C-alpha cells in the first residue's frame, strides 16, 4: 500500500511564503554588513565548500535550525538569542522559506528569506567568499 500525501511541498511553500517576508536579492544585499542583521545559510556543508557563501553569514544546517533557535535545547546557539533581523537563505529559496516560517512560528522576529536563494545571489553578481562551514 502506497502513501497518500495530502499536502505536498508546493502547498507548504505557498503557506510559508504567505506569512513571511521575501527579499529580492538587491534588497537583501542592501542589508549585508549591518550590525543588526544576521544572514543564516541553511545549506549543507558540501554546498558551502563547493559554491562559497555570502560574506559574514552564519551557517546553520537546516536539520539543526529548531534546536539551535530554542534556548531550552542543549544545542542552542547564542546567535539566535540576539535582537537582530535574521535573513535566511538556501540554494534556491525553498528551504529558506520553510525555515523562515518555522523560525517565525517559534517566536524569532523579524525574519525574512532571500527569493531564489544563494543561486540568485551569486547570479546577480553579489559578493561571495570561500565557503568554510563554522
């Protein structure tokens, strides 16, 4: 007997995008380097090593997001306790839309994500640095 998926990824993305802020690359780039903004890279470490990253971004593998945000988690990362704007990005904008919605539901505010993800950032000619995960 096969599984019946009642809400696919397209529905999940539509729901997420309806409740979060989506930034065009040029708008996200205008925030780069500000002390009150943290860019959060959700990609796999292999993606960072292969493609590079947005300068100064904080690497948080997608699978650890909820655990790193929650201060009650043994895996909590202090970066998420800061009073800052969090701009999430992934390879193409899907993981970051879902992640921004999850982070917002957890109480992290304000949050946004980059439309088109790192691919759109790189294709727009925005700065990229070597991708060593921390």
